[in-house]
């Protein structure tokens, strides 16, 4: 419980990109989360786009020392997110300079600006904040925007 696990690609580092990935919660509590870490500076510095199996999302940044900055007020509900166990959601992050847009299933969820991290790695993560979870990711594609 209350743990975030991730797998990241240390190379290459990305500046501007258009990333898509199919994500599916296979088992566990639908309040658990999963998503994409991007422009990772290391295990404690990154941007995060996360969804839950019960249709919520968050976009935030983690800085050294565990300080989180949210780019949406709190976990937000969205009908764009397919809810439940065993359903697929396509997640998309577009980074262009300090402007970011995030999508679920081709529907815009949020836009934000921040210039803290200008390049970095990407990662996929799952959080057991709602209890245990099992998540799969497939068809990860990273392109130039």
C-alpha cells in the first residue's frame, strides 16, 4: 500500500516529444493509479501524468526533497477515462518547450506551462495508493511533435 513503482528508460533524454501508450489496470483497487513520468531528471525529479481505474487524473511535478506541485487542483474526474479493471486507456503527453498537453483516449484533459525540466527520460509507473494493483503498458510510441 501507498507505494509508487516505476520503470524508466535512462536513454535517450527527450526535449520536445509526442508520447502515446496504451495502459490497462489488470487487477487491484480501481483507486490505484498508473501513468507516465516524463522529463525525468532522476528518481525524485520529474513530471507525472497519472490516471485511476475509477476515472480520475492528476498532472504534477516532483522536485528534490519530495515537493509536489500540481498543475490541476486535485484529482479530477473525467468521462474521457475508461473506468474499471481490464479496460484500456490510451495516454498521450505532448511536450513542446515549456508547454505541455495531456490526453486520455484522444480527449484533451489539461494544458500547463512550466520550464523547470527542459529535457529528461521517460518512465511508466503504477501507484498502490488505493491498495494493490497490477498494470500493463503496451504500444509505447515517442515521436517529435
